[in-house]
């Protein structure tokens, strides 16, 4: 379990820019916040540091853990991809996924060359399954669990494409297309199962 931030680290978080989440502090403080999952370092010069969704929660003093479970590089929350292991969502999960989606939009704004937030960024292209699942879960779709039907996102042999299964393919496609993905329905030759093939849009 991650140790809580020190008083000095909390002051750095609380002093973040309220609009952008940009942080100011010593190199050691900023590096420690990255290790705690509360900040991430921008990949382009001048390599400023910004709050992750967990950092924003800490700054707003919400009664939540300092870092989300299973954080991904760039501070983006790991969405549920669907499967028997998934548990039904609760109020806390709803807040976490809402914050994660806002954090991803901010990551798009900062890392897409034109600052666009309507299409996927580099992180999403290297984490296709998690990125597509995040878009679906943030829009309110339920992941498949042992006793609940829902979406299931899986990797495919095709580059930059994921397969999405579930009972509401049309709704999933509308959500993903609104989040900057392109989708098409396909039928598996062997099982005759219908699914979406979704890829991040480039323009």
C-alpha cells in the first residue's frame, strides 16, 4: 500500500493551478508525487508536472485513497475491460471513472500536437484495450461480470484495433465514435458472434 504524502507534498498538491493542475515544487517533491500516482511529468519540454485524477481528488480533499488502484503510465486510471472478474460499480467507482476520463481529456489536450481533445492521444494508442474500456465505462456502460451482461474489450491481431463484445453494440459504437474512435461491426467466421472492431481516429 502506498504511503500517504508528506505535509510538504500535500502543500505542493494544494498549490496546483486550479484550472490546469500544473504543479510547482522542488525536483524531489515532484518526483515523489509521480511515484505516489498524484502527478505526471509532461513528455514534451519544458516537462512540467501536472496533477493526475488522484492528485485532483487529494487537492479537493475528497475522502478517497491518494492513488487509484492499478494506475497506468501518465496517471490515467485503469478502466474495467469486462469479464467474469469484474465487480459491479458503486458510487466510489463512479467518481473514480469520472475523474479518470477528465484526466484523459487533459492528457489529450497536452499531448496532441494541436491540443485536440476529440481524438485519442499517444497513450491511448499504446494502451488500446484500457483506453476503449475507459471511454465505455465513463459513458455509463457496464462491463461484463459474472452475473451481469455488459461490454467486453479484447485485443486483436490487427494493429491499433480492439474488439468490443456485448449486448449493445450500436450504443458502444456511438460512444466510441463520440470519443474519437472509428468502429465497424463484424461477424466472427467460426462462432458467428457479432462484435465491434474499433480503432483510434487519427484526424
